[in-house]
C-alpha cells in the first residue's frame, strides 16, 4: 500500500550514493553509513581530491542534492602565501574602517614574506631584526603548495639561503621558479616533555554566506622530534632532549603515533597552568579560527553544494598564545592507530550528519555529534553563566548527543507525518475511503511511539514532546573528566552531596557516626554509581567501533527513521 | 645537631614575611605614643597574641635547622636482621639479572624486556615470611589465629585514628573562584611549613602546586643551585652504569601510559641522575638496604644505597605535569622519594613503612568488610595481593595525573603516607560487589583488566562507606 507519498519520503531513501578516490577512513565512514559507492555521476556526496575540484568542478553541472567537500577557491585560505595575503588585506580593511580593535586581533600569524617577489623587503627586515636583538632571529622557509613539511628549512644567517638563492629556483623569470614564503620562526614554543608540538584541530564550514562553522571537540597534539640543527636552538633544554633520543622511543611512535588527544593536552595544561589560563587559551584558539574564515569570507565563492573540513595547525608559544601555522583543506584521513582510526571515522560520520543529505535536521542544532556550532553569521557566544568559554577540548560526548538528536528528530518526523495524515483525512472523502484512512492512521500512530522508543522514550504524546525538543541543546550534563571546571568539580563537587548527608549522620549518632548505616547514603551512592556507570560507558564508547549494525543504527537515529517509514510503506 | 646562635636566628627571622608583618603590627599599635619601653612592647605583644606568633616562628626556624637523621637501625631487632636478609636476597636477584643480560648479549633473539631486581610482589612475598618467623622464634606462647597475611608485633596506630584523621576530606566543598584566588595569594606569600601543610591538606589550585611544593621543600629561591646540581649529574651520566640498562627497560614501560609517554626521555634522564646522586644517601629518611660491600664494582649497590626497582619511573611521571624544567622535576622527585616514597620500600616498623601501611589496610578491611576479606582469602587472592601495586606505586597509572597530584598534596599536607591506606580501602570497597562474585583469581584479574576510572574523591568516599 503505497499511500504514504509525502514529499519527505523521497529524501529518506537509504540509497544514498557516494563517490571517492580515497581508500582510508573516508571510505570506512561512508560504508558505516550503509551508503553505496558509485563510479558514475549519480553520486549524492563526493569526497574529492583538491585537484579534482580545480579540474572538473568548473565544467560540471551539479544536481541540487549533490554535495562536495571543497569550495571552488578554497586555496585562498589553504595556500600558505594566499592565506597570509588575505589576512593582511583584511586587517588593512579593518583599519581603514576604523575597527582598530578587531584589526589588532589579527596577530596570530608570524611576520611573513613571499619569496622571491618580496625578497628585498625581507632582507631589510632581516637586517633590522638582527641588529635589534642580541640573539639571532631564526626564520623558516616553506615552499608554497607543498604539505607534510616537505622542503621546509630554518636559518638564522642570510648566507644560509644564498645557496638556495643562487639555484634556478630563485630566478623570477625562470619558469621553474619555486615560490616560497619566509616566516619569522616562533622562538619560544611551548615544550612538553622537552618536545615541541603542534595541534591539529578540525573545523567544518558548511556555508560562507552566512558563515556557518562547526568546531570539533577532539583534535590532537603531535609531538615532533627536532629536525633542525643544534645551532638553531638557543634553548639548551631542547638540545638536551635531542641528545637523549633513545632507540626505544621509536617504538612509542608506532604504538601511539606520538600523539595526545586534545583532552589529554588540556588536562596537562590545566594541571600546570590552572583553569583560567587554559580556558582563555582555548577560547583564543576558537576565535583565531573564526577570524581566519572571516578574513576570506568575501573572497571564497559560496556554493550550497560545497562544504569543507579544514585541519588547522596551531602552535602554542610559552605564553600559551596560539599561532596559526597552516590551514589544510584535506586533512589527513589516514590513521596509524585504532584510536586514531575511530577518531577520524567518528569525525567524518558527524560531518555527514551535519551536511544532512537525509534532510532531517532543523538547522538549529547547537551540537551535532562531536561538533559544536561556533558561528552562524556571527560568532556564537555561550551564556555568561556557562562554565565553558569553548567546547574545544571538552569531553566528546558525541555518542550520547547523537542519540539525543536521533530521538528528537524521530519525534519531530513522527509528528510531521501525523499532521500530514490528519490533513489527508480532512481532505479525503467520506465512506469507505475514510475507513481506510482511519485504519492507516491507527497503524501510523502505533508506529509513532515505536520510533520514539528508539530514543528511549515510549511516551504517547509526541506533540508535546516535539515542542520541547525542536531545538536541541548541547548535552553538557555528562562532562566527566575534562570540562573546564572539571578538575575542581571532580574532586570537590562530589563530596558536597555527600557532605550534607555525612553531617546529618554525624549529628544523628555521634558515638559511632561512621559506622551507622545511613538510608540516604544508599540512594546517594546509587546515583553516584549510575553517574559513574554512565561516564564509564561513555568513555568506553568514545572511540569504540560500532560492534553491531543495530548499535550503529541506534546511534544514527535517522537511519532508523527511514527504515521504519519504509516498512510502513510496504 | 647544629645549634643556631641568636644572631643567626634573627637573620632567619628577617627572611620570613611573618616577622615583618608582626613588626608592622607593633608599629601600628604604638603609632601615637612617643616613648616606648620594653615592657610596653611585651604587654602589647601578649595582649594581641603576637608573642605566640613569634614563639611559633622561632621554634619553626629551630626545627628547620635540625637535620633529620637517616634511620638506620630499627627499634625491633627482628626487622634489622630481616633487612639484611632482604638485601642479600636482592644481591642474589642482581646476580640473576646480570646473568640474563649477559645471555641476552650473546643471543639477541631472546630479549627479555622485563628485567628488574625486585617488584612489589617480591616485596610483599618477603614481608609475608615474617609472620611465620616471628611466631616461631619470638612469640611461641602467643597464638596468632588470624587470617591476615601480616600480623607482626610492631607498634601500630589504631586504624580508627587514621580514618578519623582523613574524614574531613568527605566534607570538602567546591570552592568559589574568589576563595581559590585567595589560596593562590596565600601560597605566594606563605613561608611557614605548617601553613603550607594546611593548604595542602585542603585544596591546592592547579597552577600553584609547583610553587607550593618548592616552597615546602625550601627550593623556592634555589633555581640556579638546582640547575647546576642537575647539570653536574648529567655530565656524570656519560659514564654508563649497569643500572642504566635496567632503568631504560623500566622507562619503556612508562611509555605504555598515554599520559606519560611524552615524558619518557625526561623521566629516564631524571632516574639516571638519581642513581648517581651522592646527596641522596644523606638526605633519605630511612636506609632501605643494609649495605654489604661486594668486591666487584658491578655488583655493588648504587651510590644511593639502594637498588633501583621495577616501575621506579612511576614516581617521576606525575611530577612532569608540574614543570617544564627538568631540574625542577628532578628536585621534586628526589625530595618526594627521600622524604616519603622510600618508606614504601623499607623493612621497618615506622608508621609510614610498607609493613605498617599493609597491616593498617588488613586491619580496616577485616574489621569493616569481613565478608570481602574472607572471600578474597578463600579464593586465594588475599586483600594485600590485590592492592599492593596501587599501594606501592601510589595509584600512579590507575588515576589521571591531577588525581595523583591530589594524593601528593595529601602526603605533604600530613607529612605521611596514610592517605594511601584510605585510598586502598576505598578501592577495595568500590569493587566489592564485583569481587564478591569472583570465583577465582582469574575472575579478579578480569575485573581489574576492564577499563576503569578511579578518582581520588570517589575512593575517599568509598573508604568511609560501610
């Protein structure tokens, strides 16, 4: 009986098709969603390489439902030289408009020159810097358009680049001339365990008009072995660890990839520097990312077909000031450890949820999976009484949050469905037809709760519930180990509940206060246990693969919705 | 003991902030009077407790000038002989380790990565031999009918007093930002041990911990001294020692821990310096092994006077969360080890020693959770065997670093390791229901091999739960 032909229905097809040339986490993430791979042009989503965008996109007409993972001129932000050029220009514009304060915020990139075109200005600046300071300023040369640290070198004497200068590459007229940027080297990076590190943070942009940005809670810190000469290091401390590199140290890199996730990094920083300082730093990182995109907002060609997942490389200096090193348009989705694999698959899965090929979201969601909406037209400010200034590096509760979204979405869809049903009845003629419709309605309403049960709620009043759930609030109830205030709360908050009871207890029986059984205590403990169980579950789930398909479906509620409705159709 | 003369006391007084505060107070008290006699000052001082404060300050200075002697002999003779036996046993182990490393050199394919002189299980097993010996030799008339592994006649604090002492932890409240800032300022300005201890007992804000530790250990103005000392030791590290190899193996294990792998190199450097540090022998509060001189240099105790043991790296690891300067990390580790952690490896009747702590735990568990105690005994997995790892290594690896540092705070706050007794009891209580269902040792192991997260406050709460 194919009576349910609501327009929504078409979009619920689970036959979404994807196309990609990648064979890593991207493929896995697609497969986990049960989407089908296609070689042809009938894809709904394409995860393309950057080159494809440049070569093909301009000559192709996209269907309205098709989504692609890059903006046409993403290089305005992701090519080192253009990024700096755009930042400088935007800063100047702000100054011209008299927005000096905002212009001053564009101080998160080091002094940079484009070579060979700006070579004379650079030499002047180089001389000025070396006469002004006693220690030699180090500079870093990066070839434009190369990634993964290829061709990068550091120097502090102008002679050191003379050799490079004399090669063919320098000659501006030479067609082979390779463009470089030269940047003032950040001399005092924050070292952890004597090691330098940078952070990889993921930002999803779904639209440049209005600027819509989602920030992923989990990222990681990558620890590096120093590549540069001992000469370049004024800090003996760095030098010290350099010598001590043991043969065994190679092993950890294999095992753990030399990475810390952002939560661990935050925990370290909080222990060392205290909460306020770290909260401020992470907020600055978030603002740095928003400002970076604001700077190119008017330059990037907005396209509703496009979205982009950026990988920001950020360095902290010893004062915890964040510096932007680079923005990657195709952050690596290859993993070297199981933890890494789950992180990236989870990340991609959330990206797919946000771009909403199923068209089930309201667009008002503040958090989707591990992503938090940080900008929609304007940067989103968290409530003043919030304990967080940013959710970056906070506990990633994506699994629970997805369940929550699935639930509210299911309820909302059930409601829409019901409404359309009632309309159909009203419009429909009397007699036998009506009877048929009534049967239908009964069946459908019996489906409603089923859909809801999926979210753990068997309530029979979807209408009331829907109102409460249309705007999905951030799930902050379950923030165990890593929230901004959490250290304190972990250690101090719990006893607070207990304290009152303990005091009561003490008053009740002074003689054997600690021995007497308190009826309240059990209930308190069970609550505590529940909380702990929850936290444990969430910890376990955090990066666990979906063991069963059913579990996967449960997590991705939309899939369940579509299947239920399909059943109905049959 | 070295006596200070009046001049020296005055000098030290002047270096403390409290002294100047007192002086200011007196000045304010007499601001409008022109002539001031000694009697007037005395009267005034008595009336507003300034005298008490001064006395406290002076006694504190005198106390500080006293050097704590290293405990060499125990008051119980039996333990002295045991210590010698323990040392002999370790020398035998050293021989075996030597042999193994030699074999390994010849045969590269068979590398045993778990080489160590002793671990916590060896230590417990050795302590267990006491019961038998003591009851046979010394107390034949007294019948020990106990299920406890350790039941030795040593002076012991009542377990109730320990429980009472730490009960205040249950009543800890969440502090407002204002109060935290106040504590911050207090740490910055305070120099008195007693006051610093009080802060450590209640709450140390993140970010100020390093300063508090440094002040407490009186390192706060000695950055260059510490650095020089460390650099000197580092130079000595160029001469390879046999023990370096063991430390490297040990450091490899810490790299398995997500929280600490970053610091592996630093930890190793610290430990290599540690076994070369001559000052440890004088500073350590208790002699761990009774020195027997062996002829061959390779078979001698390190300069520290004791063998490095398995997982010694664990004691350094959490301190890496306090400072980026390696000489600070080293100084803190050295002080923590010489003051506190050494007792966890000491055959002694001291209240902090591993023996006393173990007996306290057995006492509390057997009286407060007899069912669990008995059950564990029946399934052949005694209470102490369960928690010995957590006890000896201060829960490092079982809790996240901030929680470990809270334990360190408590150790400083009470100048005692008794907090570990509370945490071990709490730990057992937390898993009590699961443990009661376990039918054998494998079940028990399974319980602890599951992913778990223990927190300081949580374990304290469990400890007081009946």
